[in-house]
C-alpha cells in the first residue's frame, strides 16, 4: 500500500505526548514523518524536527508556515496531528481542515461546546477527517470489549463503571508549582481541570465500549487542595442513550494510583473488567460460571481485536501500540477515501470530532452540575439534542 505523508504540530523536545505519536504513526510503516512545526519556539522546533529526520524545508518554525508550505506541494502531508496545549487546538485544527487536510487532534478537542460544533460542521462540510485522540480506545482488548457488547455476549448492559484516578497532584506543598498550578486555573484550563483532562477519557471509553451516548449527568466536584479553584476530584453519575447507568470517578489526588484508567461493564449475562495498567488481560465473568481471563493475541477473539494486535500472545503490548491502532485506522480511512472504496468495518472505530464535541458538552455539564449541588443536567451538545 502507498505510504502516506504525516505531519505534526507540537510534540517538541521534552513534550509529554509527542514521542507516543511518533512511535504510533511510524509503527506499521503506513505513515512517513514528512513535516512538522514541533515547538512554540520556532528555532527550537526547526532544529528538533531535523534531528528527527525532517528535511530543513519541512521542519517549520510555526504552524501557519507549515500550512502555507504544505498546501502547494504534490507530496503534501495526508494527515496532521495537533499535539499542542489545549487552548490552541481549535484554531490550528480549523485552519488545517479549511486548508484541505485530514486532522488528528489531541483531546480536549476545543475549549468550548460552540467551538466543538464548529469543528464538527467543518469536518462535514470539507469532507475531511477530524479524529480526536482518545488513544486508549486503540487497545486491542478495549476493541474486543466493544465487540463483545455489540454482539450481545453480555446481554443488555445495566451498569458501566469507569475510573481515571491518579495521585500525581496530591502534594499540597506542590500547589504553587507553576507546572501544576495552571491546570487548576480557570483562565488557562477553562471550566474544568481533572474531568476535562482525564475524566473525559474514561467517559468516552464507557461510551465507546457500550455503544451508547451520554445523555444526562450529575456531578460532585471538589477541590481537595483548598487553594485550587477547579476540581481535583469528581464523581459523576450518568445515564446513557440505551438505558445504561454510568458511574465515573476521576481524581488527581489518589495517592498510590498511577495512571488509573479502568472500565467495568455489568450486563444481564456477564461482567467485564479491564485496566489500562494491565492492558493485555480482560476479565470476563459469565453469569453462573467461573472467571475467565482473555489474553490479548489469543485465537478466537473478534476481528476488531485481531486487527489491533501485533505481537504474539504472552508478550506485552502497551500504550504507544494503542496509539498506533488509531493511526492504523486513520491510514485505512484515508486510503479508502483516496480509492473510493468502503473502509474495513473493523478499522472504522477511530474517535471522531463528534466524540470530541460530546466530551466538551460533558465537561460543561460536569462544571454546571458540580456548582449546583449535583443537579442532573443535559450532557448532550445542542446540535445532538
Ligand atoms: P507539553 O506541554 O508536554 O508539550 C506541548 C508541546 O507543544 C511542546 O513541545 C510545545 O513547545 C509545543 N507547542 C506549544 N504551542 C505550540 C504552537 N503554537 N505551535 C507548535 N508547537 C507548540 O504538553 P503535552 O502533555 O504533550 O500535551 C499536549 C496535548 O496532548 C494536550 O492537549 C494534552 O491534553 C494532550 N495529551 C493527551 C494525552 C492522551 O492520552 N491522548 C496524554 C497527554 C497529553
């Protein structure tokens, strides 16, 4: 298959998420890293891009220069990843969609619901893909959970319990550390801190696996470290479009927890439990039977699981390979469009702009409910009501 050209904005030297994107995009040989504007400091971005193998003319100083430079090229990038800080996502994603590029945007996709709606409309009107990096849905066994639910292995799903609780902002003496403080400052982070940063991954995963949208929610948001304006811990109850009840806990003060993303699904015929820190095992409890451990890579799973598994059973696969599965889906989606054919249904699972928008609506609903003693509020974006 023809290799696609890939570009990246943000993800410069020392960034947290840049390396995982480069590993993920490069893993299957589907994308060539061809262009980038990697840093908010033009000279640092240009220099770092070249150390990563970009040619000097395609290692750009900023994203506007990259947009201009790529637009006229016969070998222009087929996909642009936006991995800059949150407040810049909207402007950059909008400009590249309008410029005729497919985009993979980091989460949260935008800062407001209105911006999210604009991106969804733009993706529809331009016909360009706007994916959002809920990259943990790329794990093979998360795909398998979704397949099990959709083929009815659990029957109707009664309750889904999601967690994304870590303990990395638990030290009160760290509250004024500039690297931590901005995350809880409404001027820089928006209306929500921990839910917007981590809770939305858990909520999106619940929705992805159960195959239902979030309709209403009630949130209890607290700042355990009193100097923080925005929440560092939240418990969110929600109701989904197919009647499933949702419970979600997210926290940044949970000392002893590391990444802490887990999902439990309880249906009429069985239960599932998956945890991101041990992503190669899925626990399945069929009603009335013994607990079964499903191993990533074993035979007889779903096409969705088989497509997203690379090394043989018993060898660990981790987070960059989950991101690689988002890129693998996007490569298939781009090739399908280029060749005027249908996408492989097992690849048609990458998170969309619509998912990014639903998350923004949930962020604002959590903030609103949290400020009104947990009052139940509509969690749907206006355009999907
Ligand atoms: P970071 O602060 O570690 O790195 C940001 C990078 O973007 C830096 O290299 C910086 O120089 C560059 N940058 C800033 N403004 C720029 C601009 N205008 N043009 C070009 N480059 C620019 O941030 P981090 O943690 O890597 O987060 C980036 C984004 O990724 C955030 O939106 C965050 O929410 C998201 N993220 C997503 C994760 C996921 O699992 N999907 C995990 C971690 C972060």
